[in-house]
C-alpha cells in the first residue's frame, strides 16, 4: 500500500458474532485499515485482538451510543441481527437497521457494507424476509449514504450453523431419511470467500448502491450431504420419503445436530424454495475471487475443526436483544446454592486447577456422572433447549461468550474464576461458579428459582446434585495433579 495514502477507518459491528469475529481477524491480518469494533460488551473481545483495535461499546437500540461508534468512520460493516431474540425480531431488526443508517448518515460515513441472506422476497422464509427488510432499510437513503449489500446463502465454515447441521447428520446417521426439501437447489459459499468479498467491498470503486449475490456451484442439500460424507470418508445412504413436513424435519434436525429449533426451522424453511444467485455482480465487480467448490470448503472446515482452530461459532453471539454476558454475569441475586469446597496442598498449582475447570464439557465430558449430565441434556433437547450437543469451540481454552454444552461462559478471570450461565430450559436461572483460590477450589451452583415451580425443581434435583457436584469439584482438583501430557 502507498504510505502516503490515507488509511480507511473501518467499523465492524457484530464483531462478537460468527462473521464479525472472522472478518476482524482477516482485516487485522491485512493491516491496511484502521479498525474499530462495535460490541455490546468489550470483554467478549479476545485480548490479542483488543490490543490491536479500537473498541466502542454500543447497541443499535441505544441510538445515542452509536455516535461514538461511528465518529470518523469511512466504511461500516453491518453484521447485526437478533433472530433468536424473540417473536418480534422482524420489527427489532428494522428498528436496529434504521437507527444505524440514521446515525451513520449523521456521522458522515460514506459506505455501509451489509451481509444478508440469498433469495427473493416472493419465496423468502420468515428469517430471510427479515434479512431482506434489513437490507432495504439500510439502503433506503442512496442519496446520503452508499450501501453494498452482499447476499449469501448457506455458509460453509467450521462452527457455522449450516455446516454443523451437515456434519452432524453425515457423522451420526449411516442411513438418512430425506424429505422433499433436500432436493431444492441452492448455492453455498465458503466462509473464506465470504470474507474475501467483504474485504474487497471496502476498496471497491463503484459509485452507487450495489447488490452482490455470492455463492459457489449449484447443488441441492442432498448433493451437499453426499459430497460432505465423501469428504469425511463416510458412506451414507439417503432414502427419500414423500412426506416429512418442515416442522417434523426441524425436530429431526434438532435431535441429531447441535442447533436449536429456531435455527433448524430457519434452514428448512429457507430450503423450501430455490436460493440461487440473482445477479452476476460478484463475477463482474470482484473478478479475481473464484469461489471454492463445495468439497473444498468442507475439507477446509473439517481441517479447522480437527486442528482445534475454530475461530467463531454460530452460538458465539447472544442471539437476542439482551447481551447474555453483561446481563447474566452476576449470580449475587440467586437464593439457592450448592457449595463444594475442595482443599488442596501446595503441590497443586492454582493455574492447573483453573485449567482443569476450563476443560470441562464437550469431548472432555463431565467426569464420573457424565451419564446424568447426558440425561439432563436429553431432557433439555426434548423441551427445545441446547442439550449437550453444542460442545465447545476449543477443547482446552475458553473465552468469554463461548458455549460449553448447555452453558455459556459469562465470566473468566485468568487462574481465578470461571462462571458459567445455564442456557438450558429451567424454571429459573442457574450458574456454576469455580472460584479458584491458592489452596482451595470453591465450586458453587447458584439458582434463582422462578416461583414455586422453580423451588420444587431445585429440591427435586438435589439428590442428583450430591453426586454430580461433589464428583465434579473433586475431579477438577484431581485432574490438576496430573502431570502434563508429553508431546
Ligand atoms: N452465519 C451465517 O451462516 C450467515 C449466512 C448468510 C448470511 N449471514 C448474515 O451475516 C450477518 C451476520 O451474521 P452472524 O451469523 O455473524 O450473526 P451472529 O453470530 O448471530 O452475530 C450477531 C452479532 O450482532 C450483535 N448484535 C445483536 N444485536 C445487537 C445490537 N442491538 N447492537 C449491537 N450489536 C448487536 C451480536 O452481539 P452479542 O455478541 O453481544 O450478542 C453479535 O455480535 C447477518 O446479517 C446474517 O444474515 C450469516
């Protein structure tokens, strides 16, 4: 880059979400821009990233907070949505986009780059319709601010919801009963290619608003399942059945994959009608990007998973109007508690105890009473919760906002404290805290019951707590004694 050129100041909103985290890494690696991240909770940004960018805390539902976020910005990425929030997400997403557009115009921002979904309004699912409306709101003042609106369908990348669905179906089901919607044609794209389009959109020389449909080759979900299975070295039989309603298919998906009903049904609804590129703007204005074929995208995603290099996951964001980290990081209001204290001698390092607590869940499991945790997970799944199937992003390390099975990391103080907030379906709110002190581990399960039912639930599960929680605390300490594995 020409040293005398003025560096563009770029804002990434949704920087703690699936796309935003990866875009941040990509633009940081590029080094050509001055980056500012707009987040709802600065603590969710990893220290290694926070050191290299400017961070502003803001929410699109607090318009006054947007002034500081947008001040001096040339180009702003809009990567926000509140899909999993509540039933009213359509209206919320419109308000969010409207507040953002107005604030961006006021701040003199020149370009908004928005990533939405692929598809047309006429046959759009509820979720896609909301993404289209968001794009329409953002681009509704073309005389005042320019919008580049990228539209992507299924994104293939480690940790993306669609990829997790594909991967889990292929890995868990040797024989798959496939409904009609799996034959609908679509054009998936790799996360790497999405990021390439986003990056080039910053410098793209184009005078007005532009809509750019991005995707790789045309494939049906069925073809994608076959190809993904082949890449994984698996032989899978697909048996088509004429009747399997979208609702039933969604339940089927939540049974075998980690995603909750809302995401599963959004995918199934989205696949009821074709989602193919409606324009050739990607090839015309971004000629040097050649989208990777589907097989290659799957292979790359698998490689990232296998090498424990997953940068972001579909469950990173709070998925709602409330920021789960900010709003749930203090269990002080809980009224019921189960406290376990395990003393340890000087031979055990405080850091090792903390590390053992941070390795819980996912493939590492929950020790001796893992079957009880599994049972709780199955019950949770049955009533629409996450169950244990979300696993974890990284087998050894945690960062604030990570999902660990049905928990969410809401506080993390290096070598001192790990606080998990329960995202399972419960008649109340629950936390699991590991307070690591120089010679003892204090493990506390906090519960804030909702009414009488909440209290009844707590006392009903108390006998199980006796086994589960005492084993957990003891084993965490025992694990810390283990000599480190030799390479
Ligand atoms: N992921 C895909 O497979 C995919 C496919 C096609 C298109 N897209 C599009 O890409 C965009 C980004 O999607 P994503 O998957 O990265 O979403 P995501 O993981 O759910 O992240 C959403 C982000 O928005 C933030 N946010 C939510 N409400 C906010 C508010 N009121 N103010 C400020 N920030 C707010 C969240 O912050 P918290 O962390 O605080 O919750 C989070 O950082 C969306 O427009 C989506 O339609 C995604």
